C-alpha cells in the first residue's frame, strides 16, 4: 500500500467518524435525549446534506506529511473542544445589554 493510499484510507476513516458522530448528534437533538435510532445509509446521506464535513477537504490529500498530521490533529482537537453549551452561554453574555462596569475613580 502506498503512502497516498494510506492517507486516503485515514481520511475516509476520519470522515466516517465525524459523519457518524454528527449524524448521531442531529438525531438526538431532533428526538431528545436517550433516543436510540439506527441510522441507515439513506438517512445518513440525507443528514450529511445538513453540514460540511471538515475531512472532505481535498487539500488534505496533497499536503506534506508533517502538514497533514498537523492539520488533522488540529481538526480533531477543534472537534473535541466544541462545547455548544459553553458557546451559547458565552454568546448570551456578550450579546446582552448589561450595565457597563465603570472603572473605580481615583482621587
């Protein structure tokens, strides 16, 4: 197996992991916690139309080995760090019109 074939195989595996996790999240979000639905191929293809998979980037195939590993590690780290609850909490804090905190005056 050539290096290119190994890389393509790794990209397909990463794409599948991302797709399966994203599809499960979408189904759970739609049907509520604790819902266990078997996602068939047709349903998976329809769900995939709702989002972009970062591992579909064709540039991943052409990158140098070190650059490829760094990009994949960055994408995985980014995916692991996604926290919707924290994001919305932060967004609500930033987006609201709270009274500004004035600096203490020094005399």
